[in-house]
C-alpha cells in the first residue's frame, strides 16, 4: 500500500494537480502511516467510525506523531481570570477548581494536546490530568472525550455536526454558515473521510 500511494502522489504532481491536492494527499498518507492501524483497532473496540477519527487527526495535527501542542493565549487569559475569581465559571468549570493552580498548570490547561488536539482544561470535565491526554494513551483518552461530548452525532451519522462540534463546540449552524475559525474545516474533514474510507490498513 505505501508504495502504491507514493506512485499515486507522483502521478498527482505530474498531472499538474494543485498544491492543496498534493498537500492533502501527503497529510492523509502520514496520518495513515502513523495512526491507521491503532485507530482501526481502537475504533472497532469503542464502536466509533474509523474514517471520522482519521479525518479528525488529519485536520487537527496533520498526522504528525508526536503531535506538538498548541497554546491558546485567549484561553489562558480566561483561566487566569477563573483562578483569581474574576470569572466564576468557564465552560462549566467553577473557579474553586483552579484556585490554587500554578502558572505552569494554567498554561498546560490552555494548550491542546494529542492527535485530536483536545484542550487541556477539558480533562477536568473527564476527571483526568493533563498528563493523561498528552501521554501514551492520548489517542484513547481523546476518543473517550469525543464519545462523551458528541458521540450521539457519530452514532447517527451526523458527521458535519461532529466536525463542527469538535472545532467550535456546537453543531453545524442551521444558517449553513460554519462558525469555525477555518471555513473549510468541515468540508475538508468530510473529504478526508471519503479518502480514509477507501484506504483502511490491511
């Protein structure tokens, strides 16, 4: 399979395909190489759609392994305000939960971790530590978070809503205008899904 994919990529370049098409191909191939077998196994055990999970990894970390975390300055500011009591709650987290958190701990909570880039503060809702979602089992913990937060969308095949919830925290707007930072996030995720449906590990 890898050799065939490399040949396919070469043909894409020779045929004059756009840079975006070629980039998408290599992101998908890297995601398949780094995560395909493990995701296929875990997805089967948890009853989750393999193609969706792989597409999400391609979107969130471009298939890199290990995946570097992303720091969100705006989230850090909100968590600092929560710690000081200036804010009473943040996404359901009460101020008392982080009142004694160090600056380093707050920064870790304000970073997204693992192949699904789950925000550190989300671990509080799952009764976990940041070390869990950034450690060796970050893939499994990320899947647990997905099930807990929008597993119903996946069970019902509402993949457009699932992608939008992961990125923006709410289902796809009825207006038809996505509320994601990248307007192409959902369409690209759906396109990735089609590719991964056709390219499962042997």
